[in-house]
């Protein structure tokens, strides 16, 4: 066991059965790859908070912003439950402020997505956008989660043509129309309420007869005249050639199917899937792909790799909890580096960050 880390191996006994695929590294030349103390993967509240803390700890973090810089909050309107903003704040503006604050202390934010990792030995090897090699002494995974779809063929075909998982992004296109929201959680309540600003009518299609959403969000939706709840109902097909012209739904109690031909927009609000695919086979995950961390920490099963935010949290999933675990990951990474030191890649040493190990630097001078 390395100093200050959990045992290398399973965090809690659950080991993923997917074997790491290293073929993407074939032929990639790491001899001139940059070596960073901390590489942060993802830029939601967790990633930016980890960047802020590691930057303030003088670790010069490099942040790969991923395919959706700012993460899920960039597809949200008002955030009313983040402490410190008594009047609320728009999600995208909040993420801009997180970004700005991290950069103020020296975080190096870069466009690019970490697509492959090799966690066999230190320093860890990463590939950005399939091709650019980077070494990292420590890695903080804060890749968040993405919206889920039903998986119907016509639903997939009509994404962007009337099917969407982002009411904030697309709601304004449905002024005066009738739309349907699928789901019974807080997102479904929030999105359906938001959509009534534009649409004349909003159906909430829920597969049960009881909502999962918090009471306050339920009440807000129940009191909205434009929202109609359709219980025990599932979408089985999405109709339309180039745009949504209706839905085929089934009542799962009676087995009755019917066409809802007044619906021109389908909004999915059925939860999220963690964006952890590049780490499959390396990091222990649960059955849904959420990264498992050692209790009361952000340690994963790989020494020097930490996980924070929605990529490892299927329970709370709030901006403020993500920021909290981002802070924890930064502190864990800083302490881990202090205890375990930095290592050079073998055989050729790459260009390093300005933070050479002081012990190595002293040895080189003598
Ligand atoms: P969620 O709580 O997991 O709810 C997902 C909903 O979609 C559930 O009602 C579920 O039905 C339904 N569903 C899942 N798969 C389905 C499928 N294949 N077909 C039909 N329906 C399906 O997800 P969420 O609403 O996105 O919320 C996630 C987290 O974010 C929660 O912790 C929530 O409190 C939080 N959140 C908070 C706010 C806020 O406070 N402003 C806003 C949004 C989200 P069942 O109920 O039958 O399982």
C-alpha cells in the first residue's frame, strides 16, 4: 500500500469486470508529453472547485473542459439553491464565475476531452481527444453525468427535431404549442413548470402514479393550470418524419395504447448516466457506472486518482455537493502528492511543469 492511499485494488470489494483497453496508446509518442502535477477532467462545479483549490495550493492544475464545458448547469435556468445567491443565479453564469475564479489563481483551462487513460503506473498517462499525450502525477475525475433517453429508434432519430433533454435550451421553440415531459422527478417538475412560460399545454407523462419529486416542486407543478399529469403512462413511439408530430403511449396498468397527436415536442427528464466511460476497467464502479470512492474521501482504487461530483454521486447530485467533493478531491490530491512525491516517466523524462520536485531539483544541483 502506498503511503496515505487505500489499497490498490477494489475500493469496497466491487471490481469492474471490463478490462482496460490500451490499444488507443499504440504508436503514441509520449517522449515530449507534458507532465502535470494535477490534471482535472471535467468542468462542472466539482471540476472548477478542484481547480480553484489546487491552483491556490500552487499545483498549477490543468483542466480539460470536456465536450460540454460547464457541465449540466449550463443547461439550467435559475439556480435557487446554491448558498450565497439569495436572488438565484443563472446556471451558465454561475459556471462562468466558477471558471473565472479558478483561472484567477492560475488554473490552466483547456479545450479537449480525456478520451483514454493508462493507470498502470505513475505518472499516469492520458490521451486528449484520442491523440494528444499527457502525463499526470495525480488525476481528479469530475466528468459529471449526462441526460438519459428512452432508447426508442424514432426518439433517437428525432433528437434536435422535437426531441430534447434540455428544456432550458429548447423551450422557447415551443411558444403556443403542446409538449410532453417524461419523468416524475425534480427535473420533470422543474422542466414542465419552466416550459409553461412558452407552451400552451404541458403533459407530464409518468410511468407510475406517484412522483419521486420533492414536495415543493410537485406542488408548484400541480398548481400550474397549463400542466396535465398523465399517470402510469410510457412513450412507446415518437411520430413524425422531420419533426415530432405526436407520441404513441401505453397505459401500463390497462395495456391501452393511444396516439397523442397534439404533441410537437418531447422533453426527456428521466435521469442521468455518469460520464465515466474512459475510466472503465481502471476505476471501480457500481452497476450504473458511478465511480466508487473510499468512504469519507475521494480516493478511488487507483493511487493518485480521485473522483468527485456527479461521476461518483448518484445520491445527492447537487451543485453544492459536487463543489464540496471537488474541494475534497483537491485536498486529497495535494496531501497525497506531499506524502508520495512526484515520479518521472521512464525511460525518457518529458518536459515538466515549473513545479519540479524540490528533492530532485536539489539532487540535480549537487
Ligand atoms: P430522478 O430523480 O432520478 O428521476 C427520474 C424520473 O424519471 C423518475 O421519476 C423515474 O421514474 C423516471 N424514469 C427513469 N427512467 C425512465 C424510463 N426509462 N422511462 C420512463 N420514466 C423513467 O432524476 P432527476 O429528476 O433528473 O433528478 C436527479 C437529482 O437532481 C435528484 O436528486 C433531484 O432532486 C435533483 N434535482 C434538483 C432540482 C432542484 O432542486 N431544483 C432540479 C432537478 C433535479 P420512477 O420514479 O418510476 O423511478
